[in-house]
């Protein structure tokens, strides 16, 4: 074990991580080093382009030599003539890395400007001569410009006299097979698995590994690359024996880097790297490329205004090697003796002991434990408020019928869980006694027993802890249905049911248990309970008292005999300790927080961690962080120069770091704000400040821009700058400015040229990469990033949700469409889009109460008038014709609509207190719309009925009042259908950072919103038009009838005027309806898409109440104008007994 103090992440830390995760049963351990690890991604890193490795499946366009010509390598890399980039150490080392082999040949020619400046390249050139000396046909080919190989596409490649075995270097990697077997295209052609051909031998549509190609298989006899092998010559048939072209046998001469055949053909098609025998072609270099972290060369921006401080030296813990008392030989002997366990040497006995993890047991940890893997979590949101300040002990036990096999105990502190979510992970082991094993064997072969009988179960018993008492609150019981499996996982969330602590629903009332036990509810089973034995008692009926409990556990502890289980030894009882004590007998005081390890202004909470890994948890003030709040957060302070940014609706400030592999940008902090902030602060808890800060601005729903606030090439701790944000445009804009044709597959190869051709450019982006120009604009560094990391889905009505802090679900801003507003864009400002919630929810409670009072007054007034109308139309004579039925139902619906109006205002007030739900929202809104608008339609049927009676006085159908009942039912049914969209789209939503619940119509689809507005207009205008036209036709018909009997003494026009004057009361009802609704309609249109102040809101609320005038004035509208109905009213008991003044006034 090497523990070096200068390593950031050494072997000792790796061991600590392993022990922390595997040896601690309650696996809440978290490795602090995993924060920067790159997660898997299907997107290819930018630096993987033109790196000589194939990352694009099938097409391999990432290594296209025509596109890579525009690529710029890192300053320390060698650039091939194809434009690909490789490490300098790979040049002249005997293996091709450039697809055209320009890293191995012709390096003495003209070098590019990039390669001329490479350090160490001249030393590498000398090695090319060494490796070229091993090539075949040394006496035929000129290695300065030729490569030796048997020629392809000739009748006899082995006839080197007729077919000279040499090709020009320019023919390598040109995608044309010039050498037999395609060895000149081994970095371009594919093998049978679509990998680089390399040294794979292809023949007859099959592929063979290089090491086996000429030793066995089909290729041995069919491929000319195996010319040196001839099994029929037994004297020269060994694996390394070579038969030269002239027939000479060279024993053991194959690929030994010595020319022994006349033309050196014994060294043809030989690899110089032994690693090829175990791995794929260029495997070691691929591994290096994946591990290698290139240096990032960010520009310093802004250049003139960096007032920062260098970070202090990193204070790493110094690890020291502790010499073992055992010899190296003895240590080696103990390495594997304990299987999956850990050997502990015992010097006194010169022996050792195997420490087994929970999953294994035995003297050498050689047996696998049958076990239950438990993952659980206590849901604090279901915990009654009275217990939120308490701590809890949860005892998990594995039961076999009435016996306990194993247990695990853990503590819950709500104060810790509110700051850090912890999932409890542990094992419960099945007993391995002979009796238990025999029982499991019998069950395993008894399918009926497995299906119908489930003897195993897991119990979670919850105890509430205070300073002076322990209270058992309840139990969760889960049967185990798969106990025949060696390993089974139980994952559950412990939630308190709604009926918990409700005396009327308590299954323990009255207490059914005896004096030695207490009734405990089973919290995951309704109306269920169990009798829990009191301290010191045990048995099916808690009849057995254990005297050991009187002295074993501390006096303030609970003693549970048998709770340790068969695994831990059932003889000793389990002690459940009160708050502040721990240990097997609860005699140890937990004083870990008494020394104030968390420092000033911090809160220390004991964790009761049995491992001792983290005995306490510190809740730090906002300015501090660390396990003991020992570190102070340091600021990033940016003062904005806002001369160039205007008309910004929303700004997102993003602080980024690059991941350890320099592949992607990792978001450290994200802030969202309206407009542009003048000052930006970020107090971070890292050793260095984020190297990159970006500003993303939104001016409309779909338009955004990126700006760079700062970037730094070297790590600093504090940043204090004044920044003039510089725009980072979309790459398509920059390419169009450079008159470069855009292509989604090849754009990325041109990114370096953007920085080289524009020295003022700092950054740019596309959908997948955010790019920063390097220092001196030599090239560009691009990083994967999430373009939509600030996207969220909390906004309604197609508003754009812009996220701030990713950890805070309520930190977002909704950018609303035109004619919409609200924290969630939940309110529509379009015509007829206003709702009571949108107008009233922001008002004070006293204002809401006043409106509820007004609605109640309207309800009372309407009740009085509608009662008078109801007793009138209820009379049989009044309902002799259909008109009476219409008006009777209208009167009832009027009062019901006023009742719903009152409850709608009350619903708004209750919603402000968070005491409404989705069902009440839908029902009240739906009924209010139907009841209100049904009045208009039934009133219209009254006028139509009167018109038809005048036009067709002898019609028998019109004299049947049941016809009106059918029409009423059909009308109400149609209205229910036309308003059914309200049931579907009205929702209750929660206002962020507030208990308020809003009842709003979520018409996210434009077509639904348009339908709702048209529907509203129809139910206002069409009934009025029907009534007005019907009454007018009625008057005209009456005038014509009188004109026929007047012998033309009075003109028809005069008669119509006279009838209009006489029958003018018929217009009262439609006029009142339209006059009541008209102010609301006018204001709804005139104030559409205008932000409302308090005055405008109250004005709209007033017109809304005014629109219910017809519902209030039922008696005045329907009874008073009619002498027939008025006479019927006078005959009612109500009129005779209480309303004498009405009768007298009407008589006068």
C-alpha cells in the first residue's frame, strides 16, 4: 500500500472509500472525490476529433482527412499530414498512428509550421532510421520515399522480380489497396468487427487475429501473407520457421528483427509491438487517450480588470507508511486466505482472524450469507408537526413466524434530514443454524408452501425520543414473498398514514391489549394493530417477564428480550436507549457535541453512527461550510458594465468548472433574475473560484443569447472584477460571416479557424459544445455542455420556464406569452380570460372577506326574490303552459348560481390559505358556468314559447307543458357538454414559496382557449338576440292583427309603435341581462392584454358581480310585469301572511 503525501487521490484514500462503502452496514458513506467524474454520455468529446481513433460508427467522419486539414492540434502534439493529432512520443516508434503513416516515414521533408516548433521531434526522427532498418526488401525499395510490401491486384504478388514489392509513401492511407492484404490501409480499412484493420488478416470474408493467422484456420493456406508457412515440409513447420521465396528454410527466423532471407521477407508483415498479442490494434494508445488530460488554455477575460488572489497551498493530509510487523512473504500469504474478507494478524498467537463483510461468513469468509438487502427512508413530510423536533430510533427486525432472526437499529434526526437526505442501507441475515437450514430446504422443495405461506417478514418499529422518555409510535410490517432466494432486496419508504394520531380512526381505541403490553398501530395496514410487550416482557401474550432486564439495560432504557435475534445471540436483550445515551446497555453518554466541534453560530447534531466515521453533523451558517463549518465561503464579485445590454427580460448567470478529464463543463452554480443584475455575487465553498462565468439572456420566449462574464486560465480563490459582457454568438452566425457553407456533420472541423481568423472572438457555442478561444487565438477548446440546463416545466399556458438553482425546486422565473401573467403564467389577460382567482388572489385577506360578504348579501337578496318567484311558479295554474315550467326551473337555477357564486369567492379565500383541492376547483367552476348561463337560455325559451303560442294558438303541442320539461333537460344537457372542457382543464396549482392554491383554467392549447372565448360570447349574445328578436316579432304580429281589424284607419307603423309602447315591459328582461353583462364584456375587451393595477382589478370584480343582477331580480323580472303571475303570487301563503305591502302596492 503506497500512501504518498503529494498525490491528490492515492491508494490510501481508495482503501478508505472501499471500507466506507462495504464494511459499514449503514452505507450512507459518500466519496468526496466523485464530484468531478465525467458521467457517461453519447456525445463525443471535442478533442476526440482528428485524434487518429475512430469514434464515429460506420462513417468514421471524425477522422476524415479532408476535413481534418482545418484542425489545429495542441501545441505539444504532432500533426499528421492528414491533419490528425497524435502524441510526440508516438512518432517514429514503429507503429502507424497517422492514417497515412506520416508519423513514421518521410519526416526529413518539409515540416508544417506547427511541427517545426515541437520539442523533442528531432530526437524522435533518429528512431525512424532504427525501425526502418527492420523492414523487408531493404535491397529493393528506397525507404526515403517507398514502403515495402507485396503488391495487390497482380497475378502473382510473390513474383517480386516482375512485380516490384514497393509503393510510394503517398499511396499509404489513400483508401486504395496497393499492398496485398491492405496493409497499406490498415488505419483506414475495417476488419470484420468494423474496427481498424491493423494487423488483422482477412480472407474468404473471415478475419483472424494476427498471432493465430498463419498457425491455424482458413487463412493459413489461402492468404499469401502466410507464404512462409508450409505444413508439408516437416523440417520447417514450426511456428517461427520461415521458408524464404527462394525455398531456403530459416529456423525460428520469423519476425526476429534480423534479415535472414535474401530479400528480408522473413520480416514482412511483422509488428514491432508485443502488446498486440493480448489486445486490439493500438489498444494501449487508446487507453492513454482516454486517460490523458490535456491542458486547457483559456483566455483571461476581461484582461485589464482581474483583481484576484492566488489560492493558498492545498493542505493535504500527510499519509505515512506504517511498517508491518510481518515479513513480506507472510504478508503475501495472507492476501487471499480470507476470500472476500480482510485478514487481521494476531501477533500474540502468530495467527490471524478473518474479518468478514456482512455478505460472507465462515472462518475464512468462504460462505455466502443468505440475506435481505434493505433500503429505506423515513418520509418527514408525513410526520405530524408535534414530532418534527424529536429524534427517532427505528428497530428493523427479520421475523420467522414469532421468532426474530436478526435486527438492525438506526437513528433518525429530522434536523439532519432537512439538510442532507440519507437513505438507510443495511442487511438482515437469515439464520444459518442447522434447524433454520433444514427448514429452508424443506420449503424450497414445497411449492405449495412457498405460494400460500409467508413465514418471514420485516418489522420496522419506530420509537420517538425525548430527553426523559421513549414512546413507541407504531410499526411497519412487510411480508417477504421470496424467502427461497439467497438474496432479496426490500426497498420501501416509511410514510405515516393520514389517520395517524386521529382518535376517531385509531385502531387501538379502545385498547385491546393486556396490562403487560401496549397497543401499537401497524402504519402500513389500515385498521390493524399489534400488542407490543412492555419493557422486560416477552411472549405471544407478553406473559413472560425477564429479570435480566432489571439490571442489564440502563434504568431509562427500554429492554426488549429476544430482539437481538438468532444471528447476534438471543440470550442478551436489546436495549433501546433514550436521547443522549448509546452503547449495548445504554450506559454511555453521547457527549460528542458538548465540546462544540462545529464552531460558533453552528448547530451540532449527534448522529449515533455505529462506525464512528461521522459521529456528529454540523448545520453551518450560510457563510461557512465543511464537516465542522471550519471553512469560510469566499466570494466571486462581479460589477456589471451595462452599456451594451438593454431590453433583457430574464438573465441566467452560470458559473462553470471543467471536469477533471477536460471533456465537459460542470455547472457549479446557477442564478436567475429579472432583467440584468448590476452586481453578481457567488459565495463558493471550493478551493478555487469557477474558471468560467456565463450570462444567458432572454428577451423573448424563444430568443436567447450567451455572454461571457469572465474566464481565467489559472486557478484563483477570490474574483473581484468589473465586467463588460462579451457576446458568445451561435457558431452558424460566425460561419455565415466567414462565407463558409454550413453542414451539420462537418461544421465542427472549422471551429479552430473561427478563432484564428478573428482575434477579437472569445467564445461561441452550438447545441452540443461551448467553445473558448485559446490564448493568442492559436485554436479553440470546446466542452460538452447542456444547452437546456436552465429549462424547467413549471410554467403554464406555454410560458417559458427558466431555472435558477438546480437544487431549489422553487427557484425559477416564468417568461410569459403575450396576454399572460402570474408567477407561473397561470393568468390569462385575453378577453374573457379573467378569473376570480386572477383578480382576487393577490388582495389582502380583508379585501377578500369584503367580497365574500358582498356575495353573501347578493345570495340573501336573491334568496328573497327567488323565493317569491318560486312559490308563484310552483302553483299548478302558473304551470298550465310551458312558460311556467321554464320560469320555475329558472328561479331554482338562479338561486343555485348565487349559491355557487358565494362558494366561489369563499373558495378563493380558502385557496389563499392552502385549503382547497382539485375536485372543489373543478366542481364549483363547472357548476357556476352552467347555472349562470342556463338562466339566459331558459329565459330565451320563454320568449320563443310566447311567440309560438301567438303564432299557432290552436297547436296542441304548445298546450302540453311536458314539452317544456324535455326542452329544459335537453338545454341543460347541451350546456353540460359545451362546458365539459372546464372539468378537463381547470386545475388547482400551488403557488411557489407560498401556501396559496390557485384554481385556474389551463388552456395550454390555443384552440381550447379560442373555443372558451367563443363559447362565452355565444352564451351571452345568442340568448339576448333570441329574446329581442322573438319579442319584436311578437309585437309586429300583434300590430298586424290589429291592423286587419282597424279598417286601415291606423297604419301598420303606428300600430307597431303603439304595441312597442304598450308591450315595452317585455324588453325589460333581455335588456337587464345584456346591460348586466355588457360592462363586464366591454372591460374584458378594453383591458385585454393590459397589466392590471388594483383599481382595474376591483373594477372588473364589480362588473362581475353586476352580471349576476338577473339572478337576483327573478321576482321583479318574471312575476311583477305579468298580471297573471302577479295574481298567482297574491294567492300564495307567503304573500298573504308576510308581504301585504306588495299586494297593496300592486293593487294600487
